[in-house]
């Protein structure tokens, strides 16, 4: 059986930016069902999953991200939030810290605001 250690998981395709380099062209609010996502992780956990990278779209737009990450924390899986950072304020930072997300990576792909709109 193959061992799957790392997963790049797109919980939503929604994004509040329109970066030229992004390969996700449909910015609609398509979301992975919470229940299906948990069931999927349960299967991968049995195959050796150790890390989840929340990516594709803007993960902070997924309405159940913090609930999801708390469930993943209970499984002992390392979690990385890959975000454009535009949704982070003090309240969101507190939720990230409380949710069990281990690391936050903020992409800064341009210093020119217009290139991301």
C-alpha cells in the first residue's frame, strides 16, 4: 500500500483576489463538503498522512475551516495554512491559533496591489 504523508487540500475554490499567476480560474464558492473532507482524511490517515496544507483558493473563506482544523488537530496531523493574508485580522489570528493550525504561510507575489486585483 502506498504511503501518503503530505496532502495539499483545497476546501474551497473561492478567492477574494485575481492573481495573474493563479491556475484556479473559477473563483466561485465551490466547497468540499465538511463530512466528505473528514471521511477522506480518515482514509488517508490510515495510509500514513502526517501533513495537510490548506491551499487552492483562499482557505480562510471556507466557512468551516476552524472546525475542520480542530478535528484534524485531534488526529495529530500537522497543519499548514497557505493564505494570501487579506482575511487576517486580530480575531482571525486568534481563531487560527486556537484551531490547531501549526504554521501559516502568507504568499506575497507582488508589491504592486493592482497586479493581484
